[in-house]
C-alpha cells in the first residue's frame, strides 16, 4: 500500500472514529471468537498420552465450530505445552488465565499437574475441565471433573469380583504415589464389607520395570485375585512378567483400574487376555455413537489404528458439556459457567453423562471389561444407569452424607 | 528357594550383560564412557526397527544390534575419544555430550521430524517389542518351571561372557588388549598398535551394550533416555568388581544381583535397591580398587 496524504487522512479519521465509539469496537472484536485453553504436555515423557487428549479436545472443538460454534461465535483453542512438568503447567495456566484472559481451560492429565494449577484457577476464578480418572479427595469450585472417581471404578468392581468371580483373597499392587494408595484405601473398605480379605498391599516405584520379585510374592501369597493400580509403562512389564512366571489369568486374574486399550496394544494382547479392567468407557462399546466417535477420531488424527479409551472419551465430551453450559448461561464468565454446568447432561459416545450439582464431578456408568485375544474388551458387567460421583468415598462419604457440596468441602466430616 | 535364587541370577545376568562392555572400555582403556547407556538404548531401538521395518524378531536383532552399535562405537572412538586419551575428565564430558546427542537424534528421528517426516519406531514416544512366542511363559527344567525369557537372557549372557573371555585370553588380539590394560606405554614400546586395538576394543564394548539393549527390550518399554539408569547400574558393577578384571565384573554382577533378588523378595524392591547401593559403597570404602583388581607395578 502506498501511503499518500489522502489515504493517511482517511485511515486516521477512521481510527479516530473507531476510538471515539468504544462500544462499537468491543462488539466488533467480541463477535470474532470465544477463546479456550488446551493445556497438555506436548513434549516430554507424558506427551504421548497427553497429545491424544489434546487431540480429543481439538476434535470436539472442530465439530462444534462446524455446526455453528457457541452463542453464534467460533471457538478458538489456545494450545499451551505443560512439558510433562507440574511447574511448567502452573506457569502456562497463569499465562492462559492472566495474559490471554481465558475463563475456561481443558487440560492436565496427572494429579501432580492438576494440583499444581489448582491454586491459580481458584485465585483467578477460572474453570478447569479435567478428564482423567483420579483418586478423589478434592472439592474445588473451579474444576469440572469428567473422569471417574474411586467409587465409580470400584463400587461395582469389588462386589462383582467377590460374588461373580467367587474370589476371596485379594493382593493389591500399585505404583507408589497418591492415586494407587487412595484406590487401595477404598478397595480395602469394599473388600472387607463384601466378606473377602486382602493378603498383600504392595507398591513399586513409578516407572519401575523389574517385576520378578513382586510377581513371585503374588504367587506365594495364596491370593486368588490381583487388584492392580499400576500405572504407565510399568503395566507392560508387569503383565509380561506375570505370564512369564507361569501365572494364568484364568485362575489368578489381574483386575485393574488403570490398564486401558493403550497399554494392552503396547504389551501385546496375549499377555492380558482374560484379565479385567473397570472403566466407564471401553472402545468396544457397541453403539452407533461410539462407532462414529472412533471413526471420527481415527480420521481426525490420521491414524487408522488409533485406540480410544476412558480419558480420551471424557476429554472429548467435556467440551460439549462446556458448550451447553455457556449456551445456557449466555456468557463465558467462570461464575456463569459453574452455575450453568451443574446438572448438565450429554449423550457421550459411551452413553449418558451428567455433571453433579453438588461436587461438579461426572455421573458415569461403571462397566467391567474382560480383555480378549484381539486387544479389545468384552463388557461383562455394567450398571444400568450412571452413578453419583463421591470424591470422598475413601473417607466415608455416601450419597446420603455428602462431604463435598455446592457450598464447598465440609471439613468437619473428614475425621 | 530355587526360584528366589533364579530371580537373583536373572537380575545378575542383566547387570553383567550391561557392564561387560563397560568393563572392557572402562577397564582397559580408562575411558569413562557416559554414552554406554545410549549404546544399550540404540541396541533396543535396533530391535524395534528390525521388528517394524524388516519384520524380524528378537533373535535376528541380536547380531544386527551388535554390528550397528559396534559401528557407532567405532566411529565415536575414531572421531572423539581417540583425541582425549589420558584426559579422564575430558572424556567423561565428551562422552556425556555424545550421550545427549544420541538421545536427541532418536527423539528427533535423526532430524527428519523437522521436515515433517515420521519414522515409525523412532521419536520421543515409548516403543514396545513383541516377544517371540517361544520365549513367553515358562520352561520346565527338572521339577521347576523357569521363566523362559529370563532363562534366555541368562543363556545369552553366558555365551557373550564366554566369547569375551575367549577373545581376551585365547586370541592374539586379546593378548594385545590385556597388554594395553596392564601398561599401554610398554605395550606400544613392544610394537603393539595401541590406537588400532583401542578402536576395536571400544567397538566391541559398544557392540556388547547393543546386545544388552536387545535383551532389555523384552522386559521394558523403550524410550530415548532409557539408557541413563542402566549405565549407572553398569558402573556400579564395574567399580565394585575391580577395573579391568573380567572375572571381577562377573562375580560382582552375580553378587549384586543375588543381594537384590533376596532382599526384594524378603522386603521390597525399593529397599533392595538401597541395600545394593550400600553394599557398593562399603566395597569401595574397604577395597578402593574393587573386589578383584590387578596389582599395579
């Protein structure tokens, strides 16, 4: 563009006019897009899993934009990289909330990263949508938890193992950090309440891959079922060692709470065939909605062999819950979204979900899958309906006696 | 009891496999090769790539990984290590740099990822190798059922150790290597081409690490920085066993493996690891030159 005196005058006049009419300005720029954040590790050790979750969020957003966006506006995702490091997560969360003035972030995968960003979301009053199944014991007004809490994974699981599989002696094994230890706490209560007993409760370092001594211990313990809260790539060496020491999933099954389609594909389906996992979602759920979801995800990621699993599905459907909340509220402030998201229901690929009006966790339908030789699960047991999330079930919370309500945590009940 | 001892034996054999190459490079050449763990990693990645691109199983990967890592080791010696003999701290830093370069090379798929090209089997992610059906489950030896894969690892360790011993003690090249271990200047004065022998020794040590990598790939997930903790274990074994002594390395690997196995069975793996470190510290305090070392002249 050649700047001559006339055009300069023209643009100056236009700018001045625009500046003197600030209301006009604001509505013009606001009509552009609604910005949300996606905070997952794009680099580092956790990036493989977290990139998948980020993809699920992006896919949901692109579907929303294709059907007209939210409140008639397109949704724009600002992606930040947590770099597999809780501290970086905290920095990037601050950036999204303070610099970009974003009120909603989808993100975090590990409990460590969620705990790191939580104070920022609470102090600055923004909303985090968190999709991973976790250990509970949290009651934040600034987080919508779309993944399972212990009572939704174990509440039906332990009674089913005792009654249907006829198992009486549990060996509990996990990776050594907060999630497996909290899961073990809930499990022991349920095991004893169902008239069974546990003979071992052992932990191995996170990322440990030498399972010889532990598997021998399981073999010698006289247990007739293993409850596994092992996470990450340790899962692969665990299942392999299990088979290689001559243990059979038929007589001594591993019943897991973390092992998903991803790990089964990585270890080789033959090692896990016959074992069980409890999750609200499995890739094998045979509904048109789920088939469509798998197909779309494979197309979106350009990977014809991509697998879908619980956290991935939750990462996807939480975006639609957010959309519905924004549409109900009519604006995108955190307070409005929080008020509107309570009680929102959505038909997710795995079935109906509902955000609890008290604790902002999702009502999910517990299912038990048995892993088959093809690496997929067969759902052998399912609740008829989604059940209420109880993040404090390890500490005695029941549906009649809630610890976490819309008012916040009642700390007096914790002892 | 037999199964506990077997676990210890298996742990010891893995340690030995990793430290064998180190015992040779560190022991004979006095080079602290910080990139040794990365040789193990490259061996593991060779297994992955063999599986994905050649459709070859673990057995085929063993000789290929040996050749690949030996060639890379040879190149590293020629280009970098050769110029730094006698400068312990410099070799340490230089090989550490090489270690980081190798990790990043795998992570960035040798730079191809910058151009949007993805090589299946490389990259920052976790890789896993399918174990041949033959090595899954258990194998009956007499009245006890032993873990097939672990038995195979023990077997491979036995063979490579024996081969190393024969090369060192029964071949002309081996004699020259032993002469260099004792006194490189005297060896050179006697007409041994120290430079050539050192290149070969370094390549051989790296090749052994490559075999260790193939064996590790059946146990654990493979990722670019898997080598670092493995190399730490290797150094422990070599230091405890005594520099330049093959039998010392064998004994200390066996001993640390059994201690680890016994304590892990009695308590847990975390305590077992602490005890192993404690034992190594004790050995270094009481016998600074390791359990089996040469008397220097």
